C-alpha cells in the first residue's frame, strides 16, 4: 500500500469501500481478493484485519486471503486464518502461490480453519512457481476431508480429473510430470516383487486411494525385479491367464533382455508382446523384408527411407521422407501399413528417446530406443536395443504398430489360448 499504491491507510480503506459499494450498486456480486494479505498481517495485524472488516462491511460476499508471493508456511497460515475467522467472522476464501512448495498444503490448512472459497488452477499453472494445484486440492478435499467440491454427480466428475489434467497439459503445451500426484502416469506405478505382491494382496499398503476415483490407473512396472504376481497382473489386464510355466518363461525372457540393456518399466506394449509370446502367440501381421535409409543435403538436410513389408505373402513397398532418418523410417512404415491396415490411421508416434547403454564404447555403443504411440486417448510404449540406432528404432516402431493391431483386432488378447494349443494370428 505505502510503496506501490503510495497512499495512506485511510485512503486505502476508502478505495476498498467505495469500489465494493459501487459494484454492488450495479448489481454485481463482489469477491474481494486481499492481495498480499498474509505478509501484510505479519507487518501489521491490526491494519490487515481492518482491511478485511472494511471489505466485508462494504458488502463483499467473500474475502479471499492471498499469499501473493508464496512465502507463508502452513503453520503460520493456519494461525493467521483462524485469527481472521474468530475476529471478523466473514466468509473466507484462500488464494496461494507455490513459491515455497506449499501452495496445496496452505490451501488445505486454510480450509481446515474455515475457508470455503478455494482458488487454484489445473496442474498448478501460474506465474513464477504456479498457483495451488486443483488436481491435488480437489481430491484431497473430496476424498480425505469429506467436502462436497463438485456439483452434480461429484463422484463421476471426479473420475474425469486425470483426463482434464492431461487435456490442459496438452492445450497449454506444458508436459504433465508422470510423477504428478493423483493424475500423473506413474502416480500409482509399482515396482519390485515383494512390494507388488503386497500391493496386489492389499492395495492400501502402497496406494493412498483407489486410482479409479480420479480416473487414473494402476501400473505394474515390469523389470528383472518383478515376480510372477506382477506378470500375472499384467496378463490379466490383457485378458490372459498364464500358468506357472508360462509366467516363468516370460520372466526369464525379461531378465535376459534387461541383461542386454533393455529397460521394460515404461514399455508396457513390449511387455505385452513378451507375455503373448510366452504362450505361443505369434502376431505376424506383417514382416519387414528390406529397409534402406539415406540422409542428403539439398540446401536443407532431408532423410529418405524405403521400406518393403510382407503382408500375407504380398510385398508392400513405400517411401517416406522426414527431417531425420527415424522420422523418414516411421513415415515409410506407416504409409505401407495403412495400405493394408487402414484402422491404424489414427495411430501416431508421439515420443522418441535414445539412451546410450555403455558410453565406454563411444560411437559403437549399444543404444536403447524408447518409442511412445497414441491413438485417441490411448497410449502405449515399446523399446528395443541394438548397436545400430536405426535397427533399434525400426524394431521399437514395428512392435508399436503390431501391438496396436493386436488390440484393435482383439487377436491374441483375451482369446489367445485356443484349445490348449498355440495360436498364430498372422
């Protein structure tokens, strides 16, 4: 007030009162945000309270207490909010920033002290470190503190929280962390044989809520640490029932691949293909006959790939061009597949990463490729390892398309074991 607005104590109170009364005289309902309130209270409690009282007496429906620079800790905020409630008794709101990493904690603390109007943003978007994240505030209020926070069918609307968070992340072009509480892809991911076995027997051991309540899902990370229970869970999600020998066979294959440098934790589709292979299912929708890639410079660098596929004995050849060799390779594969599998038209490669496995070998080192696909709201990922980065990319890409064809056609999934024998879906 003194350094920015350059006004006296009385002038500030007059501006607040005049503004609220003017707005109300025009039929406007007023919510008054007390900017910088908590810092102002620390400097002068009596004057801060007089600001709140003036706003309320002038007709503000709610007075929102703001931690504008995000520097107040929950213990301080609780004491101050309680003081306002006890001395003024007006309807209170809370507006917090996350500069100290406690915006959500501060918001919940204010609600515990009587605030009933909560401000925040989806995914915590906001200037500097962001605002209170509604994707954490809402489920905590609804599921842990017993408040009704969503109108209509609140239970069903809460199930759309994860979908909403991911949509906002996509529209704002700000990637949602996989470790984001409640709505992140790994928020309910589990790894480790003993850990997974305990969680599957009693989910509350490692899950604070049922992920379905917020529209998320449980992920069992498959790795060399996984036990049969983890693989059985993954198989059940595919509609498969594996016996002990089949589970052992799949687990041995996973251990062998991870010794070669594979990381199967994020590659759910690759694990699914391993499980199908362990029960004798061969998803031979297509085979790569030949492939060829070149990079050239014609004033700008371009890449071209020629891929020949075998689909039921018929050769399908296509050319793809791209900004790099992997882009061109994917374009050629996709164009060839669409000629025989038009159901893949909505399938797109959306993430591609490469990691060097043993940097001691320099440019001859083996690399691990991770590829993520999307079709509608569905995502899946594959991985492959090779000393040739293009060969690893080719396998990861073709495995990704193979997996989606299996899901679309429901081949090898949910009905993979027929008459106790092996089933070839080629």
